C-alpha cells in the first residue's frame, strides 16, 4: 500500500509552524482482561497476555467523577463507571460484548496516521463502524484557517458517535490572539486560552452523548518542537482530569528509547522497522500499525469491551 508524500505548511504571520501529511488514497474506507483502579487520577491498565511488546505502557488518565453508562446499544463502559464508590482495591471485570458502536476519529496529520492504524486493526471488527474526519495542516490554534468546533458539531450531529478518538496538536505550537493581544506559545495567558479550546472540544463530545478519548502527541526528533509537544500534552491531560467523560491516553513512552530520547526505528514483531519518516514527526505505515495496535488495546481496556487488532504490530525492546 503506497503512501503519498508528507507536506509541511508554514504560516509565518501568526508564528505558526504547521505540519501536514497527505493520507494515502488507497487507505481503506479479541478478548482482553484488565485491571481497573478505584476512582483516582489515573486508570491503571494491564497489558494483554497476547501482547509481545516489552515496551512499558503509557497509562491513561481520566476524571475522578464516574462516567455515565454506555448508550444506544454500544458496550463501551469506562472503567471508573464499574468501580463502586469509595473502592480502593483493584478489580478485574470481564469485557462486555461490543454491541453496535460508532467510533469517530478526528485530528490533524498525526490523527491521519492514527486513523490509518486503527482502520487497519479494527476494520473487520463486528459491531464497530469507523468514521474518519481528519484534516491535515489544522489544529486548535488557527481557528481562522479551520474551525474545528464548528466542524465537530456538524459531525456529531451527522454521525452520532459513541466514542470520539482525538489526536491534535502537531500544528499548535504558535502564538494565540487573546483579547486582541498576541500571546506567545507556552505563556500563562496562551495556556489558559488553549486549555479553554481543548475543553470546548471535549465538552462538545460529551454533550453529544459520546466519550472523548484524547490521544497524546508522540515524541518527535526536533528537540525544541518535541518539548512544545510536552506542553500541549500537559494541557490535554489537565482537561481530561477535570472533565467527566474524557480520557487522555499518552503514547510518548511507547515511542521513546529506554533513556527517554527519540527513536525513529525499532524491532517490530522481531523485524527491524522504521517507525517514523524523515521529518521525525510523522509515521511510516508500520509505525501507523504500531500506534493503531496500542490504541486498539487501550480502548479495550479503558472501555471494557472486546477489541482485538487484526494484524498486531508490537515493539520489542
């Protein structure tokens, strides 16, 4: 399956570094047990016994308030909804049948990479309809270029998803206009405004009756840019911890070396494999499958349903 060339769009006037990737035109349209912690700042997860990966898991984090139960015939039921109030010990639950679920995936060019991996791993899953609505070279900062809240509202009304998987941020290391004044990336006022934008996306999803599963940005090769991605991840995590119905799933450690530095290749299913393309940001097709496999298994864990990747791609240390 071929991939088209990646493209980068730089918008200087707004101090915007935009990273975009063109999706391949040829992209198509298990039972797990896991540990569930008591309501807390994080949901501890255990790796599937079938996994060959030796990479330490990035643990998802979610709000302390119990989620509402699944609706519209979908079996998604977040872990915190299964833990009795006041419980402090780990409990194991048998996964539910999937039922009839709609998964909407949105994001930028990195979201496009994730969508390819998810579609490859989940496209034959009975009871699951995958809907992809990514837009490369976009983000939450340049709303004048692409208004994500407006487009998301339309998509939520049109598709009625049970779960929205989100991966934004590749293009958001830029200044924001806050009350008519340009605020530099990472400044206190920038952070407050960007956090409000993230919360708006999450609340739109939850208000529409869906769960929000926000995937963190991966470590990248350009060091300054990668540091900025950590700033963005901290915002996504903070919002997830304060918004019922939202889970933040990091993938940083999955894609880093043991010492925490960037790596562009790894041993995948016992074969030396390139994970990232030459820009050090986007993923190769095999890299897409690695993150698609990981997120598939994490969705199984977080929402207590039976999901299994079709052709799992695991990193071996």
